[in-house]
C-alpha cells in the first residue's frame, strides 16, 4: 500500500470540466474556441446549466440524507449501519472536520474493522504530509488504535512500513530509532507471529529490516557486523521453530543466507546438522505441528462453507490447541476467530474465561474485556466479568463506576442480567468498604445502588426469588454495615409490597427481628401474615412457624393465643385443599369420560328404549343398575365409623365380612338411633363432632353432607348411636355451640318422610316432581332419604295441632320411577280418606327395592 496515495473524493461534473481545461494546451484551447459557432456556444451553455442543476439536486438530496443520519445517530448512537452510511457520505462531501468527528464517535462506541482503519489512515495521509511531526504523531496513534481492535496482518505490515518510512530516527538508523523499530517488530510478533497462515510476513519483514542494518554497517567494524549477523541468524532459528505456512521456503532462504555468510557457492553443501544441530530438530518438530494443523487451517480458510460451519471449525481448532496448553498459540487463534466473527458471544465468552483462568490479572485481560463489551454490549455476563476483572486488578472506584454506568445503558438480553449487574456492583462496593476508611461515603453509594436496582427491577421481577434476594441482601447490609435498623425495616416493608405473596419474604423479615432480639416485633409480623394467602404451602407453613416461634420464645399465654388464631386457619386451609383436590379429580374424571365417549364406536341410529316396567325391575337388581349402585357406594364412603375405624377417608377394615356387618349395623342404626344435626360450621369435621359428643358416648358412625358440585359442607350431619339412651343424651345437647355456632340437634325420623296425604292428586303430582328432579337415578340413597325426611319434619314441626290436611310441596322424600303410580293408588279405587289402604313409607319402599 502506498502510504501517501491521495484519497479520491467524488467530484462534480463542473470540477471535472475545469480539471480537463486546466491540463490542456492554451493554443489548442484558443483555436477550439474560435471554431465554435454561435449555435454551439448556446448548446454548450445549456449543457453546462443542466449539469449545474443536476449537481445542485444531488447535493440537496445528499445534504438531506446527511441531516437525517445525523438526527438518527443523535437519537440512537448504537446504530452501527447509520454510522457507516454517515461516514461514507461525509467522505463524498470532503468535509474533513465532520468526517473526523464522525469517525471518532463511531470508534468510541464500536471497534472499527481493519478496512475502516486503513481507510481512515489513508484519508489522513492525503490531507497532511506524514513528514510533519503533528501529522506523524496523529497517524501513529491511529495505527496503535487499529491494531488494538482486531488482529490484522495487513494492518500490522502497514504500521511497520509507516514507521520505517516516516519516523526520522528509524529511517536514519540511529540507535534510538533501531531500538524503537525492534520493539515494534517484537510487539508485532507477539500479537501475530504465531498466525499459522500469515505470520511469516511479519517474520520476513523483521529479517529484512535487520538485513538492511547489516548492509549499512561499516565493514571496518567487524564486531558490530558479526553481532548483526548473529541477530539475523537468531531470527531465522526462531522462525524455523514456529509452525507456519511455507516453512520449506524459509529453510531454503536460511540455507542460502548461511552459504552467503560462509562464502559457499553450493547451497546444498550447507549441513545444518553439523553447524547447528538444534535447528533441524526444532524445524522437524515445527513441521510436524504444522502438518497436524494444516487440515484445520484449510477448514477455517475455505471460501465454500457457511458461517455456521466456519464457526464450528474454529471451535474444533480451539479445542485442539487447548489440548496442547500453549497460551500464546491459543490466544492468537482466539484473536483470529473474533476478527472473523466479531459479534459472536460464544467466542468472546470462551476467550475471556480462558484468560481469567490462565492470566487472572493484567492489561491483556482487561483489554480483551473492553473489546468484548464493545462488540457484544448486549451480553450481561461479559459486563459482570469485566467488573470483576477490574476489581482483581485494583482499578480505581472511578473507572469501575464508569464501566458500571456503561453497562446499564446497554440493552441486555434479560432482566435477570440487570439484577446480576447490580448485585455484582454491590459486591464490589462491599468488599472495598471493608478495606477502606471512607465507610460513610462508601455505604451511601451502596444504598443508592440498591435504590436504583429496586426502582428499575421491581416492575419486572414482582414476586420473584431474584428480587427477594436483592431485598434480603439490602436489609442485611443496612444492619451490618449501615447500622440502621429502621432503614432495614423500611427495606422489608417495601419488599412486602412487591413480594408479599412469597413465604420467604415474611420469614426473612421475622428472622432479622429475631436475630436482633426484637421478639415482640417478630410476633407482630406473625400476627400480620398468618392469615395471608401465600403461594404454594406458604399459608400452612407460616402458621406452623408461628407456633414454633412461640414455643421457643413466647410465654404460655402467647402460645395459647397463637394456637387459638392458627387452628381455625389451618382447618380452613385444609378444607380448601380438599376442595381443590376434589375439583381436580372431577375435572380429570370428566376428561377421561369425554375421551372414552370420543373413542367409543357409534352404535345403531335407533336405540331401544326400556319400558317403565323393565326399568322398575332393574331398580332392585344392582348388577343391572351399575350407575345407581355406584352412586350409593359413593355416598356410603362418606360415612365415618368410630369404633375400630380408620378416620382418614372413612376407610373400613380389611375384613369383608366385618365390613358387611358394619354396613348393615350402620343402616339399622340410621333408621332407629340417629341424630340429625343442622347449623354446623362449614369447617366442622368428623373429629369436631366426635369430640362434641365425647361425654355422651355410644357413637357408631358420623355422616357429614357435602354439596356434590362444590364439595363444600352443607352444614348438616347424621350421627348414629348404639341405643336410644345415648341418642337421648345427644339430643339433650341441643342449642349448644360448636366452633362458635349453636347446633340444632333432633332425633332423625326418616319414616315420616313418606307422610300420608289426604289428597291423591297432590301425592301423584309430588311423585312426578320427584321423578323430574332426579333423572339419572331411580332411587335416592339412604342418607339423602333420611336428610329429606328430616328437613320436612323441620318444615312442618310448627303446624297447629289437629291440622292434618297438609299438601306437600317441593321435592319428594323418595324417588318414584317415571310413569309408575305410587303404591296404594289405582285408577278405579283411589286412596280413601279413612285410610283403608295406607301408602308405603320410605323404609318400606327401601325394603321392597333393595333386596
């Protein structure tokens, strides 16, 4: 590349015309002008005018586009493409000042590619001769910045050539200049000398420079000349020990050089084994290393593969190099990978992790992190590790703060990455505060950082463990470092507003108060939260936690108070869980039935309808009525036995004969010695009822009625007793309270559910009403019959004595099959008012049907 080649800017048509006239012969120009006719002059003037108009339109559009790009960059400085377009247009206009500012602005935000740096340097060289000290210094800094961004062999070669050509001391081969040039070459070899494909270019340039010094050395100074020869020989030996492309050419050049130094005519006569035995062995080892890598080099340099394939080949190459454990070679390969794929986060993350594990600290690590965050500013992990790297290097608080602020202005992938950034910043401040004397100033920064984190993250991380961790950390530092308990409580109160549905929020607040010895404050927090609805099993856990707290720290009165508050709450939660499980089970069952119906094959279009008499016969046969039988079994499972019983889910013993005996016994007691209880508390369970009648004794079974749709208690129950004596004692407890509600206790008389009616029509209508209300079953179960009869008893218990002509309303106490008249009623002979033929009672119907 020619360093002083002028930059070619776009010229207007008028400028091109002036340029052509400027270089033409004046005499020819005069003759040409005299030969023009008047018409030609008018045409020429018109063409020039049209060209001027076209140029002015292009210039106006260009200025408009420049203004648009300037506005876009002011609003969105991170628009990489807009920066490139803006710089391209400014190069066309030739506005040097704006062009320089635009390039500086882009370089501040993004690393520039080697091509952009070479373009920038080329433009600078065209404006001011590099021989001027100020121009040389400015361009030298551009080269230094360029080789820092990416690894580029061509840019390094341009850099070296520029110094050799325009640095006066280097050009004059002064001792200072020679030393400066050698330092530059060694720096270039460190950065790119191990580049397998192109590293030999820098080695060759280095040898040529040393060769020029040898040629300029005075022949009379034999010592200096021999020293220079040894320096060149050492360069050959170093290069031959490195696996590089075209190693055979380097060996041939070395042999030719040695032959020249020894005044040998035949190059082949040079036997390196005899002269320098270590050189052939080093060369052979390097050649083997190169042969082991040549296929990997071909993969990554192939022009016929996709980017994804090239990335994978780079990954394989890096694993291969890491298996040998040579840091310099691995680092060069990483530099090559990020030069080809500068916005690949995987390469930058792997590169920085490798440097953290090998170098730990130093400018190399921090420089790589600086470039990584410029290339991939959206990766939060790079920013976090960048701050940790700066902290390891004992960077000043000012520099750490600047990096942290830059990271917050980047658009990261997730909100959790911002949380990690804030926590990393607080971690660093806390560690610095432990070793700093400015505690007040340092903790003020910590508090401000926490406040900023809360304001930014709270809307996005509500009721999450990540945000809770931030508040727990904040509150602990307020007490430990800030020594401000009131501020810590304020932190917890704010946390409750945002994460109040998480159990750990409350327990963390309580734990802080307990740790500080504030038992009363901790107890007051329990009183606030035990009735809260927390996620998961948090509501139950906080109740149990309160009881444990009072056992360990409270008085007996405090424990009793907590137990009084917690017990009904736990019962309520238990009932709620049962209801949720019931709903889930019903939904699952419905889903299974729906799938079964969908899979069932279609039958005939016409289904045979059973006659009423056939349906009536099937009522008494449980095998032919599985649905009704299942329904009865379902209700039977609601009965809880007391003697020799498993109270959980009302399961009976394993002995089938004993189960049948108990079932018959319970059925007998349900008709003879059963108490009907109403006005039960919704949370009352079997144990509550058993304890309520513990002084009475003789309990056989307990049945609590639940709504078949919601599963909630209906506030009604049946209790079977062993004899009338125990039943009478139980009825005597009428109007006594259970869980704050007065119970209504009466003897259950299900036979009254089949009450006679003097009006046959009323009874018939009643039977049909009952039939429509229960289509799916022909006969109600035992418990529902008793319940309906007892409800009717309650309705008519206040009628006046002697008024027996009562018409029943509502649902019947038993189910009558459709199209079947009640027994005791015929067409020709209605039921007489004197009671010649009495209708059957509920119990009699049961005995008829269930056999």
